[in-house]
C-alpha cells in the first residue's frame, strides 16, 4: 500500500497539491492584476510572482497562460527593444482584461470570506463572532 493513501494520513506531497490547486484557481487573475497599471514582459511577471512566495511559478505555466490570455483578447501585446538583449514582448490589459479583473476583484472578497468561514475553526456556519455556537449563547 502506498503511504498516505488508504491509511487516511496525508502524504509528503499533500501541501504541494493543495498549493497547486489553489494557484490554478487564481493565477490568471493575479497575472492580470500585475498588468493593471502598466504593460509588462514575461520575465518581469515571473519575478513579481516569485516575490509573493505563494504565487511563484515557472515559465512553463506563465507563457502558455499569457498566450491564452492573448487569444482570449484579455491582453494585447507589443514588441519593444531591450537595452540588454533581444526585443521583448510586452503584455497589457485590454478593455476586456480590465473588465475580467474588475469582475474577479468584486467576487474575490466574498469568496475568500466564504472559504474562511468553512475552513477556519470558530468561523464556520452557526458560529458566533467569539467562536461559540449561536445556540450556546442563549443558555
């Protein structure tokens, strides 16, 4: 039997899978958010994601994502000369990209709050602010 499978105990890889699943759900919008105020090139986006820690990812994830965002017309691209090498492709939010980011930004706080209420002890449905069940406060 493989460790962590049928025994009900998490394997050593569980945190990686959890982080990976969370990243899949938000990476697109985080990349759009990084381009909110100015156009950026791929390596620049990778560095900024890396600086966050939890959002660090590789070229094999970011460049296909940028290509998809371009196909879906959420970003537009331009080539600019670089002082330190070949020209760079810069990505900038299109009007549709700004609208998609605005929708995500509007939905995210409520979604985050709902997840917190379910996963953080004492915040779940039926709990009072102090972490007690509502029924207990009447006793």
